[in-house]
C-alpha cells in the first residue's frame, strides 16, 4: 500500500491500494470534461396519463454548468410555482454536464420552459414525486487534462484489477467468463484487461468538505452530546484554504465567543454560520446546551442530517483503513464478517450490480466457503457499518476492528439516538467498489489527456476511483 495524500488522512483515507505513481493532471478544465448520467430507476406512466391519479410530471434534464439547487430554483421561477413542488433523485456537480431526472407537481409537459444550457425531455407522469435516492447509480466520463505521466494509468488499472479480483485462494480468476470456480485453485492468475477494477468504497473528500473538512467533526461532537463543541467545530477551526478575512472571523469567534460582534465579521456568503450566530446572539445571557442545539437546528434539515452522516462516514473510512492495514480481504469474507446480498430487482440497470443492505447474513466458519462463492459470482458483498442505533457489530476480527475504531472515537451505537434530524438508525455498506473501466488516451486542445469511463452505484464516489489514478491533492478532485 502507498500512503494517501496528507489531506485525506483527516477524513479517514489513509492509503492508496495502487503503488504506481499517479498520472497527475487536473479535472474540469471545461464543464464537458466531467459528464455524469444518472442510471435511472423510476417508473412513469405515459405523458397523457390522468393528472388526478398521476399529478407529477417527470422529465430528464441535461444541464451544462448548472448547480442542481440553482436549476430547481430557475425552473420554479419560470413555471411560477413553489420551489417545494420540484424534486430530484440526486444532487450533481455544477462544473459538469449532468443528465438527471426531475419531477414537478401539477405541471404539464407543454409548460416546461426553455432554459439556457439545459435540455429538457418530458418522460411521463407519476403518482408521487421523485425522492432523493430514486436512482440506481451514475455513469461517468471524466477527462484528466495535462497528466504528467499518462502511461502510468495502465499499470494503475492493472493493480486495481488485482485488488478487485478473486485470487487463487478463493479458486477463481476474473478470466472465468461465467464466474465459476477454477478446478485447481492453486495459482492466482493475472486478471484480464476486461476485468473490473476494485477500490475501497471510501466516502470521498466532498462528503466532509473539500476545502474545509470539518463536517464530520461537527457530527462527532453531536453524537458525543457536546452541542457547544459541535457549534464551535463549524464556526471556528479556520483553515488556510479560506480567505484571510474568513480565517480571521473564525479565529475571533474561537477567542471571544462574542456572537454579536462576530456577525459583523462573518461574510454574508457564510449563511449557515450566520444563522447559528443570530440564534446565539439572541440568547439571554451565556448560551447553554439547549441554545447550542437550537443554533445547529437553525440550518436546513438536510445539513443537520449531513453532520451525523459525515461522522458515520468518517468512522466507515477508518474501518476500511484498518481492514487494509490488517490485510483482511475486501473481495470475500472472513469468519465474523457480515455480508449483504445482491439486489435482484427487474429494474436494476445492466451496467450495475447493486447491494441490498436490507438482506444481511453473518458469516461463521461453516459459511465462509459458501458465502465466498456468492461473492465470486457478484451475489454478495462484504460490508462494514455506518454506525447507528440499530447497528449490530460483526464478530471475529472484523468485529474487533469495528469495536476498536468506535472506542478510539469515543462512540457506541446508542449515541446516535439523537433528537430530530440528528437521529440515525444506521445501515451497512459494501467495503469494495468494483466497476468496469474504460481508459482512452486522447488529446485536448493540443495536450495529452486521459478519458476514464465507469459506472458506480448510488452513494459511491467517482473521486475514490480518480484519486487512485491521479494521486493529487484532493482539493484538485473536487
């Protein structure tokens, strides 16, 4: 293993699994250098279906350089409807070309407006709105501009295929077209160039804040019932990636706890920090725990949930790092692991194999061999917890890792029995991310470039694939 970039250590990513030097380069030299297409999983009725039974219009939008929230606001203005009537399945990057689904309540297809840098395609009607997560995954086509060592991509891909493939110990190679075990099972062979690559299924830097990765720190303090510490983790903790004035404002609030004066120092663009400061400045006397909690509850509910989710994600990343350090496999279970099985729904896109984390099984010594065969055939996935109130930790060495990481963080599952939006029951998540990969050496504006094409399940991050190839400061991956 190769040590990760120092910035990544702060969010629990401690290593690369490929040892070859990175290609270097940069992303998003132009919006069309980062293309994302939703792999859809939402059924609609015909466009002329009854609006009484199917009041939601569903359309596909291809957006050039649009933030998802900004586009929703533009649509609501153009239609003259409330922003609350517009929903989507997944939030996408602004500096990209994205294709995704939206739904609008009580609107006809003929009313869809013409919007600059947006192509809208009505698909049909539905009885309910789209909800966050109403997709199977995303297909990516990403251009790496000006790579210093483009030829290294081939060796990196070979190493990632080895990480994501089953070795001789499990009696299979990815050269077996039907996924059946080989007969001798004694010698591991090189995976073919068509085999999927594999990487640890980390949460990417964006989950925690690319330039100021503190979201998980806020969540950890919430789980520890330290509401003041959570507020100060968000308001304070200046970083060099921020403008000087912002750093000075954060330093001021750390040193003085003068909420009213801080409002004159925090720029208007930091609207969530200012919401917290307004709440605290209105307190009669020094704020107590309930006041600090109210300050956190002054920000949008999705951000409140994100604080706790980021803490869970940080613990998950640490679990993966410890599994790597101990040399435990990611592609197959050991005794004590918990696996989930494959989603067998008819609406799963052909590009993906999806986990169903509602279907879990503990793996004891007697089941290791049979469950390994399921993993080899992409019918099961080794998991680790996103810790919450309903989490049951694994057994054996995997369970030891889970308990050690939680002990180091001063956490236990019951700590997520929290009020309101902060509460989380938890779930489990596969530890290995596998995908077919296309690599093409191209030329962009007279310079070398690499184009990587791959598809990922929802909730997985393109940057955890790209980081293995580029091995650059994660800020350049955002």
